[in-house]
């Protein structure tokens, strides 16, 4: 799981907008909206990291990946609950500042 804190909310929403547009994934992955955080997307792929969830919660972008869709979704739900209880002003333990 990766958590990124982005200073500009416009930059965060702009980056997430790429998932809302139809896109070519080389026929390998299916992308669909996923109801989590402020905005989320689920990738289903036949290769390694078969499931990926990207979601936005305020100024944070969270990326969860793994081979099991069930476990990826569980970690994504856990992380959104954790972010809600700790508040977004708390710096994630492992975060990149941009």
C-alpha cells in the first residue's frame, strides 16, 4: 500500500480524473469506479498484482495492490477507516510529499 499526500487539491483531483475517462489498458485490465473515499477506482488485471485500488481522500491518494481482489478491497476499506479516525492532518507513516 502506498499513501501520497499532495499539497494541491486541484492536482489530486486532476490526477484521479485520468481513471474516470475511458482508457486503453492494452486489453489487459478492466477499470471500474469503486465506492471508497472521495473517489475510487478498481483495476482487475490478469497479470501480477491482479487487483489494484486507487482512491482519493481529501489531499491523500492511496494505492493498494495485490493478487487477491478480496484482500486488496479489505486493505482499502481498512485504510479509509484508519484515515477517517486519525484525521488527514496526521502524516502517514510512509508518505511521499509532493
